[in-house]
C-alpha cells in the first residue's frame, strides 16, 4: 500500500539530535530507502519489458502477414480465387497493423529500433 507514497516532511526533521542516537529512526530511513530502491528497480524492469513487448508485437504482426501470404501460395488450385483474395486482404491488414505499430512506437520513443 505504500508504493506511491513519499516520506512526509515531518520525518525529515532532526528533533533534538534524535538522528544521532535513535536506532529506530536509522532503521526507519533504511527501510524507506529499500522500498524506494525496489520501486525504482521495478520501473527499470518495466521499461526494459515494454521495449521487448513493442518488438514482439511487430514481429507477431509481420509473422501473421507472412502466414496469410503463404496461404495464397498454397491455394493455387482452380476455383480458389475467393480464398486467395481473402488471404491477401488479411495479409495486407496485418502488414498495415505492423506499419502502424512501428510508427506509433517511433513517435513515443524516437530511439526505438526493431533489431
């Protein structure tokens, strides 16, 4: 419940030198520092994961587009024009989604690369 809270101002006051002699206050500051460090570590991990998820999204959309294009090559039999048209349409949809995702990711993070 305290992940978003900050240390209230009154805990930073040194009342009659209690920081020097009070082990409880030292422990309090130590615990607060550890909680803050854990929060910072979680945000650093989240930032790393979001970058990977952005790349995974583009890879998935490109893969789906290629899968649909492969369907057009497999359905070269006569009378399969409707299926081929549908597969081409689906492939184009996934390709456009991948391009859209790429553009949005670049807009949010200009340093984004898909390597």
